[in-house]
C-alpha cells in the first residue's frame, strides 16, 4: 500500500465558499487517476476528517486526469473557531490515506 500523495502530481486544498472545503488531486497519468478513483472511498476520507461519509463527494474529471473531493467545513471560514481561513492547509490527512 502507498499513501495517496505518492500517486498524485498535485494535491491541494482550498475553500469552496465559506461552508465547504475542496481538494484537487491531479495526476500525470490516466492509470494513476483510475487506480485512485477505484480505490479511494468516501469512508476513508470521512474517517480521516471526522465527517459523515454521506457528506463526502468524490468527482472524477477524466479529461484532465483529476479528482475533486468536497465536504462541509467543520467551522465556517473566518468564524471564531476557524483555524484555516482559506482552507489551504487541510490536505495532510488526505495525503496520508493509504490505498
């Protein structure tokens, strides 16, 4: 098993508005993207971030060898309890998922 980061060329996180966080996974080959898409589960993502599995959306963009993952933020961006206003430092738990 390898960590997810080992399959991606780019793995980044960012806000998708103030209520959602989104992750972009970009690959240098169709084969890597397909392998990840076939083996990465909403359950694994939900477990890594402590969110409900039903809230995790995984979308494949085959034309550009990319996957987007989105789920609700635990705290609204910019709120008192928010620790990453831009959502750009949330990718580490995802990158460490083993598939």
